[in-house]
């Protein structure tokens, strides 16, 4: 049995433990003072005393740490709790993180100010766009995972990635995404291809009222619209103070709510994914415009698969990537057994005048890929690569490019993966 921390202890000969502020199934959180700077910080460590196996709590802790490190590597984010450092002492790993003052959103059900609810929704949509771009899965948004600061900033404080082990929808075999290649069911008799169209069942413990039907019951295809549902449901809770199982009722039946906000909540939580906003960026735009139909003013473009002729409609904020079972899911997914396409490979945006493609991948994206014999290597002409590219300094390719009509995009190369021709509508 490990010794529990107590008030007055020092971690890393630097952080003085002041007070316990949180204790969940997987982690314990303390408020502490940085002895060098006088700053208030939070100290998190695995909760070994909650009756769960050491393996389970350490795995959860490791996932959260990995997610926070990925965010820090990519420049941190004002709406996500920042990681300062880690300390290992007497065999226990401690995360030293930003101390976020305020209250959990859980304490804010029934906010009597539609502008504040709208603003919280706008911030949540921004957070989810960033997490997906970094391929961080956050499948369980709940109002106790985020704080509202005294300045009304939303800060995500808990990476609730302690997901229950999903099961293959075909045979019921448990699928451990941490050790499988996330391509096929591990049961050799089944071997079903696992992608977002495979019905993956979450265990009953993973059922949350904030989860959409396609996640809770494996009823439909998961995608960016699945998080749109969770954000909509959270806004319903903030506006009404209630959380109900599906189907949702109209918040106007419960409270005095402006039409735009009620309409946005109703659309975000539609039963059928096709009736929701297609991604968090589009929902954010409607919240900002205070108009549930504002997305209809956004332009659409078309991508045509050069090899198959298949066409896909693209809205600002949509992503392309590899079909996969563990998420995050791109808006438009492609089969890719070689796994050279990233799960979230590139994102499309509209800057008011021009369409822009933003690379989010490991292997990069080639624009002007009309000649399939050109591998575009080793010279970097036409290659886009996300900022975390770790090649030689000074050689880093750009991450963004504007798109001209009929430009061919190689994902990741003209001669490998998928080629898509872009056209404005
Ligand atoms: Zn199976």
C-alpha cells in the first residue's frame, strides 16, 4: 500500500501540498503552492485507493498525460488545462498542472443568461475542433469535465478517456484499441474490418446521457457530428438545469429561451446524425451568428476521387482521413489498410474568400498532385505538413495552402493513398 499524500508534504522538493480538491475513480487532485514562484498549481496522481487495479489507474493516468503532452507540443490551448511538468517520487507519478479557479459546469445547470450559454457553447466547439485535429479522442464530454472560471472562460480539466472496453458489433469480442492495429476484429473466426461503420458496442458502464445514439447503442455511423450531439446536450443542461435521455424535448417547453438557442440545441441533438451540424466548426459559426440556420450561408465544395469518380461534399471545418474504429473520426473517411493516411489527415476551411486546406497528418499532403507518377519526394515542392513536423530546421514545409478550382490533392502522395480533385460549387 502506498502512503497517501497529506497537507504540508512536498513533491519534487518544490510543490507544497495545500488541500485535496478532487478525488475520482482514477485520479486524486490537490491544490499546491510552487515554492519557487509562489504560484498556485494543481498536483494530480493516480488514485490507488479506489479499488481499481494498479494497471487500470496507471493506464488511465498515462492516457491523460499523453493527451496533455500532445497539446503542449502543439502550442497549448487557452481552454485546456496546461501541463507544467511531471515528477516521479517513491514510485508514484505526479502531474503538475495549471490550477483552474472556478466551478465545474456541473454546478451551472440552469444558467439564466442565454448569452453565457451561447458563449460556453462557442468555446466548447473550439476545444473539440482542436482535440480532433490532434487525434485526441474525447468521447465522453460531461459537465464535470470542464470548469467555468470567474471570467467565464471554459477550461477542460479532465481527460475522461477511461472508456469502457468496446466490443466488436459482429461477434462481441472485446477490442483493445491500445494494443490492436484498430483495423480488424481480434477474434480470428470473425476478423471483421473495424471502422466507424462497424457497429462497435460500448459497455453499459460507458453509457452516458451525453452520448449520441450511435455511440451509446452502436446505432449509426460515428463522426464529428457525434461530439456535436454531446455539446448540444450539455448546452441543454446549462440552459434548463436538466439532463434527459433521448429523445430530447424542446428547451422552450421548459424555460424562456431565445429561439436561436433552442433551435441550435434541437438541431445539434437530432436523433439522425444527418440532421445535426456536420462538425463543431459549423455549430460554432451558428452560435456566433445567433442563427440556427447560419450554416446554410456557408459555401460548399466538392471533392472527387480521381480513381473511382466518387464525389463528397465539403463544408468549412470538415476533415478527411482514414476509416478507423477508435476515433477520432474524419468527416470523410477512406479505407487504407497500409495506414499511410492519418485518422485526421487534413481539414478544409473557408476564409471568406478562398478555400484553404490545412495538413494535420503524419505523412503530409501533396497539392497539385495531378501527375500520379510524381512522388514529390525527395524535393518538398507542393508538400504540406503540420507544424509538429520534426525534420531538419529550415526545411519545414508549410501547413496551409489555398485551393484553386480543379486542384488535385494527394493524400498523402500522388502515387500512394487517395487522389482528390477539389472544385468550388
Ligand atoms: Zn468480431
